[in-house]
């Protein structure tokens, strides 16, 4: 599977449009933006992920003999076009927001500047990769926020929609804040911590629960987390776990990382009872971990109920983003270069206001309040625009331009978000390690207030247009109405 050529990971209409451009001689350079319109799960933000896999896809983009033979068998592609594909190599430029960055609706996550045939071919795969990992990274960040600093382990592999979703989803979950994953392949591929204990079958395979616990403790004394709910958590599981922990201490075996896991029952009630039993037995630092169809809402509820759980194992609801299973990213044409190389802006119209696109060759600046380091807004502008942080900056809502904010000069800082990834078809970007991206993402999450992180009716981070871009958009809209 790791050697699978993903060049044909595209929709048929991308290929038929490519042949159409080829046949009509259209070699124009175009600008395409990949962006999304709404935050997952009604949240206040999302997290960008998947860039490293997108880079691998672009680097390895080629049509091998089997690909050409298959396309020929469809009887819709001509030989001259297939000859062109046999020597295909991406030659364009790509800019993107680095993985782990907080992102907001309507701003380009990936910008492709390439001959229109090339830009069209890569649309589907870019969306497939970025949409999935951004979705899971965002879900993980929400779960970790609910856990309030407790460790969260991703362990949804067996419930994921296939090996790729389970493995790349685990990568994204770690980027979003999880401390590790149960997925051993993900651990190997991405050098992230792998974590886990044992199943109920381990307990059931021994004559009794105590023997199962004791044998496990002998094998893994430095990571002894015992699953206590196979028979009866309070009457059997915890007493047997305490017995094993006591024997380890009496044998001078260091209790470096030890505790219990519960996978069923009333976790709030049980955890409080378990904490008292462990403390009374002299094990106040024993970990209490829990699983059982957890998500951010249930973890938040358990916290409010006073649950004493200190470690959370989250599976199905995280790896599938069960309440919001699709990210909804789109890829839209924004400009086409004329014979002089000047980009002519293009706009997509719609009766739905949120589907009207932003035209032109654009970039994004993140604006921070200098005194707090928190995000004030994101500003989408044209690439040739410059700003002076010592001067006042006016921001306005493009959908409600009467809503204006003036930031006094010297009170804010700006950071450009889009960075070069490919230049002339060659990769110029080196991806950080997953754990470094995770650390960066944790820092990013500190740049928004808790009001934006809350799950119900979060405070919106505004994404504004520069005055120049707003005027360009308005002129195109007015021109389209005049033509009618």
C-alpha cells in the first residue's frame, strides 16, 4: 500500500477537463484556492493538517504505463493527450498554510499557481488529503480542550474508515493535541508515541482476574495500567489492582507509571469511588484512565460532574469525527494570467452569499494584538499589497461593511500565513516532525481566547478583506449584474 501510485486519485471530470484544455490549446497559468466555508462541529476554528502528505503526492505525481493503459481502455482519451500524460510532471507553484496553524473559514489553505491543466488535475487529491486530516486535527483539539490538560490517547484504528483513515487520522490527532496513538503503524511512519494497555480478553484468558493483573504487572512494571471492569469494577477489579500494586511496592518495584482503566459503567460515579479506594490504599498518584465512546461533550460533562479521571482514551468519535464527518473544503478558480502574465481576477457567483468567491491572486495576514498576543482578525489581501504596522489599520466585515474596526498604529502585529511549498515544480519546503507540529499547534491554540474555543456559540474570529480586494470583488459583482 505504501508504494501505491496516487496519480489517478482524481475525479474523472478533472481528466476530461484536462483533455479539453489540451485539445483547445489552453496553457494559461491559473490561480486556484483551496478553502472551507464553515468550521467543523459549529466550532470557532479549525486546524490545518495534511500538508506533508500533499507534498508527497505532488512530488510523486506521474502517469506510469499501467495508468496510461487504463485511461486508454476507457475510450474517451485520445492518443496525443495520453502521450502528453506519459511525460507529465507538475511544474507550478504552491503556497500553503503550515500544518498545526489555526485556520478560519473562507481563507485559502492552499494556493496553486500552475498551467490550468496541472492545477485542475491535482484538485481532488489536495482536497481529499487536506480535508480529512484538518477535520481530525480539529476534532482532536476540541477533545483535548475538554480534557483540560489531562492526557488524551487516540485509539480508534479499528473503527476508522479503512487503513489510511486510521493511520493518517492518528497523525492528525497527534497534531491536534493527543499525546499518542494506539496505532503502531502510525508510530512507525510518523515517529509519534504509541500507547496502550490490554483488552478484556487478557483478563478472561486467565483463571482469575488477580492472576491476569499480576502477570501483566510482571511483564510491564513501568507501564502498568490495569483494565478493571471485566467482572465488577468496585468489588473485584479495584481490589485486585490494589493487591497487585501493593505487592509491587513491597517487592521494591518502582511504580513509575501505573493505574487503572475503565471502559464501561457510570464513569463519573465510578471514578470518584475508585479515587477514594486508591488513595486509602496509599496510591494517590495512580492514574485513572477511561474510555467508552468518549468525545469532547461527554468529557466536558464528566469534568463538570467531578469525575477524577486523569487520562482519556478516545476512539470512534475522534477518528471518524462522528458528529461532523466531512470538512467541506472546496477548490475554486481565482485568476487566470493573460498573454502579458497579468492575473485577471475571476469570481464565482451564487444565490448563496457564502458561496461567492474572493477573486485574484491573494495572500493572508494574521493580525495579533501586541499587548496580549491574541488574534484580532485575519486579513485576506492581494499579493502586491503592503502594510505598515506603525500606521492605523482599518478592518471591515466584507458581508457587512458598515461594521468597521480601526487598530491604532503600533498596537498590532501582522504575520503572513501562506508560505512557498513548490516553486517551478520543485519542493522548497521541509516539513517539521509531527511532534514539532503538535508543539506548534499547542502554541497556536494559546493565541485565541477561551470564548472562541467553547463548544456552544463560540466567539467568531473575523476574516476580513483588504479595501483593495473588496473593491475588486465589488467591481466584478457589479459587472456581472450589468451584463444581465
